[in-house]
């Protein structure tokens, strides 16, 4: 009875442990992160991208602020003071004539301007008229700044997408290298096992067995190094995505290398239509044109309508309410050639922006051509690495079979294992180079 009770109790504990383990395994299992999902996360959370996006909003508010200059400007001014020297008006005897043969005033009369606190209050409403043209130019220039910020944001988005792709491919390559190293360790372990058996039979030297163990230890150390590098890459990738550095994830296998790309002429045309740098250069040309128009607009006199209300505070002589309406003009008839020099400088700036546009267009085409050729080269190199890896693995299988039949020496096995490891490394490097070249080519086209 006691034994049956203990058996049931043990079975219950095992069941509970199994259920607990099943419930926890999905939590411990890293979540699979697809490349397209990583890109979307980065575009929503990447900090430099968000800063560039906020620049658009900031520029839009600057446009709204500039537009307010079209409306009347309302200003108030209040000045209060205490007199130090007691200013006063003195009216001499008879200065206002005579009334009934009596002088007015009959004697010299001194009247103080004020007693105690004094000052004035002014309210002014000024509506620009001739300045509206300049304000229009400034508004348009600010609107171009919004467009420019939008293109810079688009360029930052593309940079972020390329960084995410290259970071993702690097992690995939590291994970693949880690798996290849683990497979190599298994090869070394099998070689070590066979060598140990041969050593017992005195078919190999002890130095051969020690050499195998040294190779195995080196491979295990390399495995630790690759694992640490992979963890560092994932932390940097999480930072690129704008999330917690310790977020656990695993990647998806990358698709096989594509075998065809668009025609170079089509690629050039696509880049000229989509590259943000080229659009920025065009906007800068337009901005330089508005800068030149603003410089020429300084020749226009400033004319505006103005309403002004003035009231002195605590005075005995001055009128208490003064309301005026009129036109106000400001004009600098001679400024020693400042306006002309400013226009000449803006002319040069406009020419520079046009040259910059041509230079940017040329650089875009060079970038497309270069990345197009690099992509073709990396695809060709990947095919070479693939063939070399397949050949090395098949040769290793043959050598291992011959070694087990004592048909080849141990050093031949170790040499071929090193060849396989090198071929795997070159293939992974070629695959990474291909996908990096692919990402750079897509960026050269102006795509995300």
C-alpha cells in the first residue's frame, strides 16, 4: 500500500512538473522576428528617424508663425516714472491777450507738468501693406523648408531600413556561422573518438590524438567567441529598433539569392525619380531663388496703415486722449550699396545651388552604377563560394570514410576539416556580402 501511494505521489509530481514545463517553454522560447517586422518596428521607434520626423512638424509651425505677420500688428506700451526736477510750464503775463483790458494771465503763472507718478500709455495697430510681398516670399521659403525636412526624413527612413537589413543579415550570418561551428565540433568529436580507439590499438601516435584534442578545444573556444559576438550584435540591433537591449528574438532564414535585377537604365531612371538627395538639391535651388527675391524686395519702401492711441498719465497740461490714423513709410534712401551687394551674394548662392544639383545628380548615377556592379559581383562570388563549400563537404565525407578504413592519415582528415571550416566561413561571408550589396543597391534606387 505504501509503495503504491509513493508511486502515485511521484507520478503526480512528474505530471505537475511536465505541465509547468510546458507552460513555461513558450515564454523562454525567443520570439521569431521577421525582417519586414523589424523594419516596421525600426521606422516606428528608431530615435534618429523620430527626430527627423519631428523636424517636419517643427518646420510646419515655423510656417504658421511666419503667416501671422500678414495680420495687423498690435502693440501696447506703458511707461511710468517719477519726476526728479519737477518740470513745469511758465505762462508769462498777457501771453493769451487781454480780456476787458485785463492781461491773461494777469501775472506770470507757473504750472507744474505733473505731481508724483507720471508717464504715458500707447496702443498701436499697424497693418503692413507693401511688406505683404516680402511676407509672401518668406512664407513660401518656410514651406520649402517643410518640404526639405520631409525629404531629409525620407532619407533617414531609407538609411534606417538599410541599417536594419544589414544588421539583420549580419545576425543571420552569425547564427549560421554558429551552427556551422557546432557541426564542426561534432566532426572533431567524432575524429577524436576514432583517434582514441586507434590510439588504444597503437595505430596512431599520442601526438596525433593530442593534436585532435587541441583542434577540438580551439573549435569550442571559437564557438564561445561567436556566441558572444552574436549577443553583441543582437543588443546593437535592439538599440537600432529603439527597444530594450535585452529583448530576445531569433531571425528567419534569408531567402535564396535572387538571380536577376532590373536593367541599369531602368535603375538610373528610378533613382533620379526617387532619391531624396536629388529632391533636396532641387528644393535648395528653389529656396535660393526665393532668397534672391527677398534680397531684391529690400528696395521696396515699407508702407503700412497705422492707428495709434496715446494718453498721458497724471498730467495737468497735456491732452488726455490722442487718437491718430495714417500711413507710415520707412525707407532708407542710401545704404552705401548694401542692398546691391546682398543681391549679388544671393545670385552666387543661386548659381552654387544649381551646380550642387548637377553634382548631386551625377553622384546619384555613379552610386547606382557602382552598387549595381557590386551586386552582380557579390552574386557571382556567392555562386563560387557555394560550389567550393559543397565540394569541401563531399571531400570531407570521403576522407572520413577512408580514415575509418585506415586508408588515409589523420593529418589528411584534420586538413580537410579545416578546409570545410574555411569554405563554410567564405560562403557565409559571401552570402552576407550579397545581401548587403542588395540593400545598398535598393538604397541607391531610393527605395525602402
